[in-house]
C-alpha cells in the first residue's frame, strides 16, 4: 500500500528533477522510491559481493572428512 508524504527540497532542484523524471518516463515519487530502496538494500549483499568467486574449497582427505562424506553421501 502506498501512502503520501511531504518532502522538502531546495527550490532550485525541482526543475532539473522534474526534467530528469520526465526523461526517464517516471514520476518524482517513483525516482525517490527507487533511490531509497537502492540505498536501503545496499548493505545487504556486501559480504557476498566481496567474497563471491574468491574462496576455493580445498579437497580434504583426512579421516573426519571421509567420515562426513560417507555419512552425508557427498
């Protein structure tokens, strides 16, 4: 459900924001919502993004690993 809120921004910013929104085919509300959503979600995947593809699994051959592989049918 969407709800109205009031925002206060610099008067000089309004014309370029309206122009930008118009060029994007969106309302100012849509732009603000997208920017806020992006900002709020920014930190959620930082760990994954940082380490993705950088960790390699080493094949272990010790007795405990053999036991776990056998137990869990890996």
